């Protein structure tokens, strides 16, 4: 497999702030790659380094094996879908989509035809004559996608493209983006702070924190075997158990992650620990029960069929042995 | 028991405020009435009386105004002497407008895109400062600057470019004995005096262009020049048109600058001034004054048809 984008010890400092701090990573061609992290973790800066809007303070970035040093954004084979779409307000939808072809000198008839084809692909056939201001958020998002894809980029960068959409639309667009990526076979690099989005769409994802990549892997890897306490907590709000508690439970004396959904409530002697119910949060499809065990609060998501405990009740918790995942780093 | 607690204080002001809240249109009408009356009576009224005057004529022998509707006065505008004044003024206004757009754009662009904090405050100060000092003082200062004994001549002399200045001044029509008595001089002073009126609207228009549009353009493969032509300029155009309305109409109507700096040939403003004053030919003065209004109307109509306001 070819490497589409490669970061070699890349740093980007703004004064004393290390927005991106010694990041190395490889993105394989044709994958859906997610950059996941809280705001300010450096993921968007990494995207801007690929597109060329920003330049690394140190390190090298290669796009398809060629150095990106000194190459301005307009001469890179990558295109971006911007967070707030950045559609040109004075052009209609068709001209927006045809913009990239226009500046490359494509003949008018040909570029408008291609723009219409691309609009059909994103299911906006009849919207070519409208101005961006006349579209809904979801439609603008599709125009932004079409405008980038019409240039047939080798890498498509998406900067929190679904952030402004409501939940229902977001889920629909997630499916569409994923199937579009599979159909076109283009490398997608997707920046998001939404772990659910990253897990459900990505083939591979990198978790960012404070300018560094904390973990790279498949969604299953990252979710089930988080490397650090940060990843365990950020991806799926896992319980993070301290080393001494893990040792008591017969595990290694290391920080460990225990997924709330793999814990069940029991009252018999099989209980691994017992604690007091502190609170119950109703989440619609499930409940999240907070249980105080010694100094640690463990959150449990019991299966919908099991009866809910009451607040203040003393209950036992159990889980299968492989559910407790001990982490290598803090 | 009432469902809502009545306000404890029912002073007159409170009751007024409640009444306005219930009838928001009443408040709007009250606020708009004074300025509308002012505009309607003073401005539109005088404009209308001006328009009426221009349809009267003057008896050539007695110099008495004849209060009969006629197009004779408008016909006089097409006499070569008068027609020249209109063409001269319009060309000057167009030249001043184009030049101020060219000079203002980079300044406005810098202020909108790059200047921050103190530098930005300095920009506003720099753009507005000329407007704070007296118009007449500025023009007389320029007369001194442009005069044969002035600083420009002195500098040009010092760097040995007198031949160039002489060559420029020997160009027929726009040249003259010295800068201060040539059209070039008039043009430079107009440019200086009206420049802030171009910079500020262009800067405001550019300020509203989100930075990510420029990034998007570059991302889609546009060079800086293409981004300028296809994104920055169209989005700045409403600001340029707004600025050009100022520079164009102010030049069309001004009668002091060409009086002090320039050749003795008249501009529309001077013609209006002369005809309504010493000559006592109010109808012709009125007809002259209608010309800039017509030109501006024509200009705005053309700008709208060309789509200059599409980005608004």
C-alpha cells in the first residue's frame, strides 16, 4: 500500500504554545483516517499543515512520497471541506462547485457539466442556480463536499464537517460520507472531537492530546485497548481504575480501563467489588449508574433487562476477567 | 386573583414603556417622524424646488426669470461652453474615482486583513485625521506644495528630475505652467481630499470577507491573482461602489478646489456658483445642479445592472 500522507517528527509552535508537538504518523492511501481529540489538541493544525495553510516549525510532511516543503496550497493534490463550509457567497452553487476547475482553466461547458455531475452525486441536482445563502446547513455541507471532490483530490481533508448539523442529519451524513469514500477510493482525513463519529466512520484513527498523538490504531483497538488514561476516558468514557485497586482485584498493579457496559450488577458472592449507588442517569437507550467503590467512582451501564438499583443501595459488581484492560502508560 | 403580578410602580414612564412594548410600531413611528419630517421638508422639498427652477428660463435681454415651464435652459447646457464644463467635470470625477479606488484598495486591504490592535487604531486615525482639519486650510496647503516654489518642485530639482516634471507639465490640456495651475494639480488635491471616503467603505467591505474564503480559494487551486479576481474583488465591489459614490459625487459638486488649484476653466460647481450669484441666472444654475444628480442616478443604475451589489 502507498502512503498518502506522512508526518516525520512534525512540530508547529505558536510562540511558546506547542500546537503540534513532535507528531509522526502515516496515513495509507484509500483509508478513512480520523484525527480525534478535544479542542485545542492540535488535530486541526495537523490538517492545516497537510493542506498547506500552515507550515511546520520542525519536521517534514510528505504527500504521496513527495515533500510538501515550499509547495503552496493551490499546488497540492489535496482539497479541504471547511468547518463552516467557506462557500463563496457571490457565486451560485454550480459556480461554487466549478470554481476549482475554473481556476485551472477548464472550458466553461465542461466544468459546468462536471459540477452538475458532482451535485448529482451529493443529491443536489436541482440546486445549481441557488446562492449558498438559500441553502440549509446540510445542503451547504454537501456543496462544500462536491466543490472539493470535483477536483479529484488524492486526499480529502475534512475539518469537523458535521459539527454544525443536528444529530439526525449528522448520522445520515456520516453514512453518506463513508459510502462516498468507499465508492471513490479517495483517502479521507477527518478531524473531529466526537468519538462516536470517529469510531463509526474511520478505518484508522489517531487520538490527539496537547499536541501529541496518544494512540493510533483501528477503532476497535483504541476503544478496547486504550493505551493511556486519557484515551480510556476520552474515547467512550471508560472507568479508569488506579493501580492499587487493580492489584487488589488480582490484576497487574497498573492503571486499567474497564468499560461501563462490560460490568454487571450482582448481589451474590461472585461480586468482585461492592459499593454504594451514588446516582443514576437516564440516557434513553440505557442507564448510567454511578457506584462509589472505595475512593473510586465506577460507572456502570447495566443491560436494559436487569432491574435498576436504588440510590444509596449497596450493590456488588462483576465482570469477565478480560474486560479489565491494564494500560502501559499513565 | 390575577395570574400576573401587577407592577408595583405605575408611574407615567412605566406606563409609557408598557404601552410602547404593546405597540412596537408606535415607538418606531415616533422615532422616525422627526428625521423623516426634516428630510422630507428640507431635503426633498429643496430638491423639488431646484428641479422646478431648472424648468424656468431667463430673458436674455432683461435678465428677468420667466416663470413658464420650458426646456430652453436645459438646451443651454448643450452650448459648447457649458457642455465642456460638464464633460470636464465628469472626466475629472471619473479619474479621481478610479485613482482613489486604486490607491485606497491596498491601504484598506492591509487594514482589514493584517492590522491589529494599535496599528489598526493608527490606521483609523490616519484615514480620518485629514477630515478633522479645515478643508480650506488643506487646499491652500496643497497650493503651496504644488506651487512653482513649492516642495515638490524643490525635491524634483534636488534629484535632477526637473526634465521629467517639465515633460509631464508640457502635456497639452492636463499640463500647465506649474502643478498648481494644471489639471494634474486639481486632480491630486481632489484625490487627497476624498481618499478617506474611499478607504473606509472598502475597508469595511473587506473586513466582512471571512479569511477562510481566501483559504478555500487557494485550496481549490487558485493563485493569489485568481483569488483576488474571483473572490476578493467581487466581495469588495459593494464597498468600492459605495466609496465611488462619495468620491464621484463630491468631485462633481465641488467648487472650491478647482477655484484654488488648477487652471481657470470652470467645473460644474463653479458654474452653479457663478450663475446663481453674480450672473443671477438661477434657472441655469439649477439645470447645472441637476446634471450630477442625473449622472449619479445613471451610474448607480449601471452598477446595479452589472451586479455590483450582488454580494450584499
